[in-house]
C-alpha cells in the first residue's frame, strides 16, 4: 500500500448496534399505505441522538409493502406461467417500499442524522424464498465514513422463483454476523413477545425468549404479514443470541425506549442472549 492509500483509507469503527424499525410501528398496517408521522419523527430523533455510536438502521414495509406482496403471492413458490405476474408484483411492491424508505430518510435528515440509503435489491438474492447472498461491504463502508446506513425489507431476485421477499429481520441476522454487532433492537408496536391470549389476567410479556416459545406463537389477526410474523422475529432473535449477541423486542410507542437501547441501557421488552431488561 502506498502513502496516498494509507492517508485516504477510512478507519475501522466499533461493531454497530443494529436497529430494525418494524412496519407495524412506522405505518398503519390496516387499510391504505400511510405512516404514523409523529412516531416516525420521534424515532428518527432518538436514532439521531445516539451520537457517535455506530448504528445500522433497517425498516420494515408495513402497509406499503405487505398487501402487494400478498396479492401477488411473492412469499409463495412460483408456479408455471407465474413469471409475468411475479415481475409485475415485484415492480409494484418495490416502488411502494421505496416510497416509505424516502419518508424514513427524510425524517432522519430532519432529525440531524446522516443517513445513507443501502437498497438491498442490488446487493442480495434469495433461493426459493430464503436468503442466498447479501453483500455487507456497502454497510461497512458507510459506517467507516461516519454515515448511518439505512436499508429495508424488499423484493429481491430469486434464483428459483424469479423474485421473492427478503425480510428486514433476515437482513438484521445476516448483518449481525457479518458486522459483529453485539446488540440488535427490534422495535415494534408491542412491548415484547406477549403471553398467550388464553392466560389469566391482562397480557404480559415474556422477558426472556427461548425455543420453547416457538410452538405457541401465531400471527396477529387482521394485519397482513408475509415475513413470518412474531414467530419469524423470535427465530431471528434466537439466531442472533446463538452467535453471541443480544436481541431485544421493544416498544417504539414508548418514548425514549429506543434511545436507551442504543445507549446500551436496560430496556423493558423480550430479550434473547445477554443483556436486556
């Protein structure tokens, strides 16, 4: 390496905290595609207030992406003659999730953060609906330059189905391993993994997440979801814990919870791995 290359190479940063803002907290998942503007603005401010701590921000698609993905069956195996339908669905859903992505970026800029868009469709591919490849170098490069890389759940090329859905939860797991993240925060419209509706008294949360919870987890009624719902999220949390990290499901409707999580403080919620509440 010559002297010029040594002077221009960016320094390595500490392992980041990965934040996944769920579509359920950012958008109204029932009905037409629209954000929760006050919630989005507050969460953007909390991210911006994390200061020098490196953060990778991901967000779900909510009402911008899930209805179209269901309509065009992009989370299901492709059948004979499905190519045209899936291509149309991929085009429409891709446009909608980017519309939400722009709104997220705009709020982050307004809050004082320096977001850098990292769209996954050109960096990732699936095989039969499961992640096959995701390049982490653009995320690392953005962090090295003091930027906040921002990505999202998206429609990506699929080597068997043509196109399929790549969940932001799956991206979080992959990046946690690639970037060495020690903490991953899944921010939702609920304060954690809720106890069974059949339990006596009002619902509470499971403070610790373990594999024994999985058989009893079912999707929430009414809101469309093509990314595995609460079961998929818990599976992602357990996978992160298995890599030695800490993963928490916390409320984005409680002011300050995300900021405390970004500062490494204890936060009320459901946790897998070390740390948490």
